[in-house]
C-alpha cells in the first residue's frame, strides 16, 4: 500500500505539474523554453507529457524562461514537501477540504474527497493541488458575471481527456484521486449562480467528469457511490442543453453498469433506449456506440437475432459518419469482438481483434477484455483450452488492476463452459480467479 501510495503521488504530481506548465508556457516553442532554462527540448516534451517532474532548480529556471513569476517553483516545492512527509511517516495522510465549502449540490465536495480517501491517495495531494489551483486560476480574468474564467472551463474540458486515458489503464485508486482533484475545483462553482451560457458550459465539462467518477466507483464495486454519481452525471448533462451529451451519458452508464452481474439487463436496455432517443438519427459516433451497447445487452439476454441486427445497425452508422468527425472505429471493433463472440462468429471476432491492436496497447484493460472474448468464443467447443487461456490472461493482470470489467469478462468465459466440463482443473482455477465478479 505504501509503495502504491508513493507511485500514485508521483503520477498525479507529474500530471498536475504538466497541466500547469502547458497553461503557463502557452504557445512558446520548446526550443526557446529549453534554451532559457538550459535543458534539452526532449526534456521539455517529457515534462509536458507528464513523464518527468523537474527538480526545484530546473523549476526555478523554467519560471524565468517563461516568465511564470515563481509559480512552477512554488508548486514543485509543495510536491517535494509532500513527498518528504510521506517518506518520513510512511502512512496515508488524511486531508479534507476547507470547512468553508458550502454543503450544497447533488454531490458534495467534502463527500467525494472523504469517501475517496478510503480507497485512494487523492486526499494526500491537497497541498500540491492548492498551489496549482491558486497559480493557474488567478492567471486569467473571470467571465462577465461568473466565478470562472474561460481558461478554467477549457482546462477542465481538456482534463477529461487525460482522465479518460487514465481510466483505460490505471488502477481505480489513481483514477479516482485525479478525478477528485478536478471535481473539488469545479464543485464550488457549480454551487454558485452563473450566467446561463456559463452554466451550460460548466455543466457540460462537469457531467463528463461525473460519469467517469461513476464508472470508476462501478469498477471498484461500490454500487451506492456509483448510483449517486450516475444520477449527478445525468442531471448535469441535461443542464448542459446538449442532447448529444445527455444521450452519451446514459449510454455510457448502461455500458459500464453491465459489468455488474447483479444488474438487470432489461433495465439497462431501457436506459440505453432513452439514450438512443436523445441521440436521434444523425450518423454520429455516439449513436454508433449506443447501438453497440444495445447489441451487447441483447446478446447477454439471449436475444441473438436482435443483437445481430443491432450490431449491423452500428456498422451501418459507422459507415455514414462524416470523415471530419472523430474516429470511433476502436469502439465499434470492441463491441463486435464481444457480440460476435457470444454469437459464435469466429471470422468476425478474429477480424475485430486483429484490427483492435492498432488502437490499444497490450496493457490496457480493453486489450485484456478482448483477449478474454477470444476465450469466450471457444468455450462451448473447447472448454479446457478456453479456461486455460482465460486463466493465463487474468494472471497477466496485476491484482490491483484486476478491475470489475476484466473479472466479468473472465466470468463470461466460465459461464459459457458446458456443465459437463465444470470440474476440469483449469475451469476450477478460473472460477477462483473470477469469484468476486
């Protein structure tokens, strides 16, 4: 736990430092920054990418190079102080938000940080976060009549992309810690009156963070917290005035909740149908994804003909998405790998799996899930090999990263194994590995 805490603090510190550095550096070229700070362009790129945390001396030089008025040095000093305290005490620090924060809104700032502290290292970075917040939020003027600036809203919007990437690969403790940092910044502004346009924009970025928080609680296995945050995400998405976001939020909720085997697929199908209504008929990545989720749910319910029709619809929508829109091919391929595995379509499963290697690194959760779907495909005809394959895959995943959706993918392999093969040794081992799913 202690090593994981230090790893989490290091990772979060690098990311937070990178975000501040990108904001303060603006459009200055790396070559000019490096020359002013007497370091290499490659190192500047690594700082911006969250791969390196500069020393105190280099932070001071970077401040001078980009005219940051000591902001980077102060943040680096706070990080160093925190790391020394962890090394000295070797225990988790408890840090709550200021008592002056108003206790209003659908989910309170204090609640998220205190609940998150039970499973994350998030509350330990409060000193770093305070310095970061003060540094960049004070650097741009507030919007007329609002408590936020345009750069604050834009920063929270870009932070979503960072958090979504983390969701694909990092342990839930690390993901939730970073999300708690951003949410604690946004929450006090959500509680205040804002002009209509600002309220919509703020609700939009907050909704996306909220559904990532909900999904992370889902993977940890805390249904109470997940339910609470799904409701918050839907409310904020609706307040944003974007039907596309409202639909996407409900689709993603259905898609993530299906990882919980205690969920009722029929209820999730109804939620996804609401998403489809909101998304309309225009060919978008969101519509394609919702149709893929519909296919998943129908396949799990044993309604195979309808599942096939839904995945074919998703494929047809994908073909009509404008070339200028963001590519969602990797999402379609993932849905195909699961639906066609349940339907026993080896050709389409193999094609989808081979194509997905272009989009995902081997250590991403999706890569483990897709490989398990390959085992799912062969479970009815070769249960021993399917079980052996699933066991090998699950054992490749470190215990702290064996999240719910990975375990459930292994459990689906077990469920597909014929009853007469349930006493085979690898099948018994697979049952043990997936017992918590």
